[in-house]
C-alpha cells in the first residue's frame, strides 16, 4: 500500500493536515500540558501554605522581644518563689530559724521531729512535729512570727505545753 499525499485532492490534503495537526496538538495537550498544569496547581497550593507558615513565623518573630521580656519576668518571679518553696529541704537551717523565732517569743523547744516528705503535684509536704514550752501569749507571738516567715509554713494543730499565767521575772 502506497500512501502518497500527492494522489489526494487538495481539500483531502488540507483535511489530512488539519487532522494530523489536531492529533499532535491534542497529544501535546493531554500528555504534557495537563500534567504540567496539575503540577503547577499543586506547587501553587504548596507555595500558599508556605506563605501562611512564613506569615506566622514573621508574626512570632515580631513578638520575640515581648516573649523575652515575659521570660525574664517569669524567671525573676520564679527566683522570688524559690525562697517560699525551696527545691531542697534544709533541716539544719529550718531548725535554726524556728529556734530563733521560739527564743524571740520566749518559748523553749522540747521536741523537733521531722517526718518523711510527701510529694504532691505542685509541692512537697514535710511534716514536722514539735513541742514547745511557754505561755499562750508567747505561743501566739511565735505563730505570728512564723506566719511572716519567707518559706511557706502551715500550722496543722501543733502540740504545745503552755501555761495559763506568765512566769514571773
């Protein structure tokens, strides 16, 4: 079979050229343009997502100085609170301070027995049983001074031997 375009009439040749052109354009469109357009849409969506991420990052970066200031304030607050709730218990220091408060309140410490620590969610409880000798007034002064102590100390029903009448000097 001999295919020769010269044997076709001119309008057949033009039609064959148009059909071949349309086939080539359709093939190019379906095999190259459509996948390229889909990839371009995907990349544009990815670019839009990256732009949103960049905008969030820029907004956070603009707030960096504010965050640093907040961190400095919170660290200063933490340092001040560490005096109230120290990280480690110091029996000798606590005993010395309570002894000083008791002496200032004219009380004598008869017993000082620390119990094991009980760890809670935000703090640790450390019960200390103590026995004091003195008057009710002196005991009240002791509790008043104890309430002004820098560390958090809670009286949970202490046992004390107080006399109804103050001792004569």
